[in-house]
């Protein structure tokens, strides 16, 4: 993973078109069969080289819905995000 959409997602769709690498899918394509949007961690680049911060989180109207997650197979990630922020699933946008 890299960033994570949690179960407070209201399926509004505001994030999906903001992603520069098409890492986000909607609830119909959620590989976990959960009724929320989903980020593929092996595609998400945390918007490095695209935006100053993750564009999905900036667009999301639901506070705390998109958080940091472990880097995993992410092809690129932000070096200024601590392990603590990732392990604690810290909010990207307060
Ligand atoms: S952080 Fe950026 S690259 Fe990752 S899912 Fe969100 S918009 Fe896409
Ligand atoms: S913008 Fe937030 S609430 Fe809306 S679909 Fe994306 S993750 Fe869910």
C-alpha cells in the first residue's frame, strides 16, 4: 500500500479522476469486496512528481478517510513521511 482509503468512504467519486496514475478504483472493482473505493498500492506513487500532496486526499470531503499506509509495493513514495505516520494510519489532510 501507500495511501489507504478506509471504511468511512462515502463513494462520492471525488478522488478517482484526481489520481495521476489511475491507482483508484470504485466500490464495484474493490478487490476486497468492500463497499468503498480502493487504492492499489502497487500503482500509487503518493503523487510524487505530480502534486505537492496526495491529490486524492485533497479532493476527499470525508475527514480522515484517506490515510498514510505502509509503503509496500508502491513504485514511489514520500521520504518525509515517518514510519510512525504510516503505521498509525495518520491522516494525510487534517
Ligand atoms: S496519492 Fe496520488 S497516486 Fe496515490 S492514489 Fe492518491 S491520487 Fe493516486
Ligand atoms: S473522495 Fe473520499 S469519500 Fe469520496 S470516493 Fe474518494 S475516498 Fe471515498
